[in-house]
């Protein structure tokens, strides 16, 4: 594995840096740096900026709007976006359903849906988890019964991120009952404005409305909205989850969070002393930095394999496990860095800011507790870490 960048790659990095400096709005940079809530218009504004540049879909084929970048260029772009505190574009369209359409969709489906995903004119949401089918996703019970030229869908989906913004949903539904529950699952798309679709908000511990429960009551979906073959939805779902899990690792953004951690620890907020003078705290930072470095090397090894056409089997599960563990350790250290100033927990501060007066202690501290508690979920979504470890054991170790 060659970790040295070529002159062309160094030139590309400089091009990305200049573009971000000139085009990424300062107000968004400030929002992301502080961790305050982002609005739909924030995501749309940045995605349209990248769309106009032609940089919005690095992983897509060129003929459908992709960049034609090498795996190394994609990594450089992500690294520079993380360093610049760029917001993460919503992944449901660009990173999740788009690869599924490109691999399993008909040409008609690609032409119908991909342009709206690229331009951010169509927002997608995911219909996987159900109230009684989370980690054991194959136990889902939402039914899709074929009636003539359409399916009739009944059931519910939960933890539906941005479901209240969604124009379309890609969902797993049960189209038949088989001896093996995975066999009866199909992958289908439907309009969120269809009759029978209702969305109820779920307010999370950070005070934000990001996720929802979606109820489906006799929702009519045209048969042509089926992706692939009926009953093969489980294979499609696993393919999609590989993209989601790899995206969760977020090495560049964890690097930026460590930078933020060091700046906070350097401030003299602990009886007039910098926490960086404490050898035990410095050791904790060093430990998580080493883990992040190992995670980055794993990502680069995967890139190296992909760049020469080799498979990187099980890498998505490994990156997901270690990536989320590192993220959680960093949020815990951020809390520790501000000490008791992290204790005041003002519900809604991420959305509404300070309603009265000023925060006690450093302003950054006010945003840390909501994020700390909310980020406990990262080791669960996209397939819990315990399940990912079982996958690795089964496939890699042959257990």
C-alpha cells in the first residue's frame, strides 16, 4: 500500500481547498463547528452548490452524474470537507438508494429517480426498522399484497430519519411468508405523499425532531416501483447497508473533533489551569488518536484494494464498529474537557440557542451534553456493533 500522494493528487487537494474556501458558507461552517441543529435549507443549499460544481456524487458512474474520481481523490475530498467543517449531505439519496438503483434498478427507474437525487429536488428516507424489528430486521411485518397492477402496503416504520422532509421512501416489505423469513422480503419505493401515509415525530434526547414513526394504511404503490425481483429484497438490503456502514466511519470528521477536543482542553477553565497539563487526560487523547490512526489505515487499505480492483470483504462492518466506538470516545472526552460546565442540559439549545441570558462557562459546553447522549445511538444504527462483530466472526474467522 503506497501512502504517498502523487503530484496530481496533491494538486487535486489544493483545488478542493480553494473551492471550499470560496464556496462553503461561513454560517454553515460555524453551525457545524458548534454542533447546532441544521435545517433542510442548509442541506439543500450546500448540495446544490456541489451539484453545480459537478462534485455532488463522487461514488456514481460518470454517465449518471458522477465525478470520475479515483478512490484516493474521493478520500481527499472527504478529508478536506471534514477539515473545513462541511455539513454531511443526507446519505439516503446519494449514498444509499442511488447505488441500489444503479445496480438493481431498470433504466427507466434510473432515469426517473437519479436526477432528482443529484439536484436535491427529491428527498429520500429509509423504511427499514419497525417497532418490533430493529436489529433483527428480517422479522419485519409490514405487508405488501399484490392486487392487480399495484401493491397494497400496511404496517409501520420507525426511527425514520428526515421522514417529515421525505418526498420518497425506499422500504423493505413482506410480500410472502416463507420457511426462511428473509426469503419473503421485497424492496420497494413509494411516494411519501400517497394516501394512507402518516408521519408522527419522535423527539430525541437532544431535543431535536430528526426521526419519526411512519404509519402505512392501505398505501397503493404501482408494481413498477418494485426494485429487482419480488422476494429478493434481503439481498438488496444487505448491499445498501454496506454503503451505509462504510459511510458511518467518518474518519475525517473524527479528526476534526479531536482538534476541537484539544482546543477545549487547552483553555484554562479548570481552576485556571489547562487540562492538557494533566498527563492522564493527555494519555486519553493519545489513546483515541492511536485508534483513529488505525481506523484511517484500515480505510486506506480498503481504498488501496478498490483502486486495483480487489475486494475489501468485511471492511464495511469493521469500519462501522471501530468508527462509532471512536466517535463515542471523543464525545465522552469532550464532556470531560469542560468538566462541570457540561452539566447544565437545556433541552432545545441545539435548535433554538439561548433564550435568556448567557451560558455558564464556555459557550461550546452547552452543546456537548445533547450530542454526547445522542451519539450513543451510533453503535446501534446501520446494524448494531454486536451484530457486525458476529458478521466478521462468521465470514472472516469461519465461526
